[in-house]
């Protein structure tokens, strides 16, 4: 079966070489006219592709031409139409970040993986954490903290010793990064619908930056994070290698 495919590739030589091979065989449509999108690169490029095409109700099938490839399928130029026809679809919803900055500006962005806060100076950050309008942690002294979706739970969240979440779980992982005080705080699991707010304590002395995936806001005063169910991303995986299976398998490596 012939499909209208839009190919996208990262700037790496490997991805660009693969793009030329695939274009020669299957052609290349503009994303707005395509039935599906094939992204060539690593996980970082896959996130970029999902963000840049979020206005199009079009599934994205990634093929790994990078280093990690957790969101990607194995690369092969052969039998692509058959693979796309058999692919399984996972639908994920991002988080919305609204950051208020020291200079009075407001910054908004969507995050497929996580919203993270990191100290931007030599001293540890001091954060106050509220959930649904109630202060839950008056002061967290740390290098930072993050709120992760299930899709992003094996990325930065896992490196920070946060839990891996099943893709179908209506749960978010709140994880501290190098938490110093309280020493025994190990993070929290929150409902997907939770409204999480970080307030930066002593922002002039202890500056903090916030990031929604790779979109950054500097010198922030506070960050509000909540789920964005009105936005969705459709990701395609080869049968038996879907996102849910990968999240389970990652815990038994």
C-alpha cells in the first residue's frame, strides 16, 4: 500500500545519508500533506519532530539514526510500507509549563518528557513545592527538580533516580535532583491532573532556570505545570516493541 510520507532528519551525517536513501525510494511529501511522518535521528530529534508537527494530526514513526533511540524503531530502508502498515500507535499528552521570570516576563512551553528546574549559579537552589494549591514541601535544597510524564520517565527522570512509569498510568513523577535537604526525600507520584507549582526561594542569590524538554526560561521566580489533554502526540512503533513494552523491559535490564 502506498502512503504519503514526510521524511525528517537530524543534521548528523548518518541521518542525512539515510534521508537521501529513503527519499530516492519513497519520495518525500511536505508534512502538511502527508499521511504520516518518518523521523530519522535520536530521541532528541524525535522530540523536536513531535513538537514541530504538533499542529498536524499525523502520526510520527521514528527510525534510530542517533545514539539512544528509546522512542525510535530500528532503522532499515527495506519494506518500510509494510512496517508502517503494521505499526502500533501510542498516544501521549504533554505537560504545559508556565514560568514567571525575574524580569516580569512569562514563558510558556509544552513538554513531552519532563519539565525540569536546575540551579543556574554556584549555590544550591531552594524550591518550595505546592500541589493543587497546597504547599507540600516548604523548602527543598537541591541542584534541581523535575516533573516527568510516563513517556519521559526513562530519560532525565530515570537518571535522577526517579521511577519508571507505565505508559498507560495516569501518574506523574516528581523527582529531586541531588536533593540535599530534606535528605530522605525521595520524590513523589502525583495524579496526571495535578497542578504542580515550584516557587524559587532567594532567586537573586540562588538563580534557577526551567526547561520544558529543550525550551529554556532563565532566572525564574515560579513555575506552574499541569497536563495539557487538549494536545496529543501520536507515535508509531513496530509490533512487540511499543512504548509500553519498552518501559517494562527497561526495568529488567
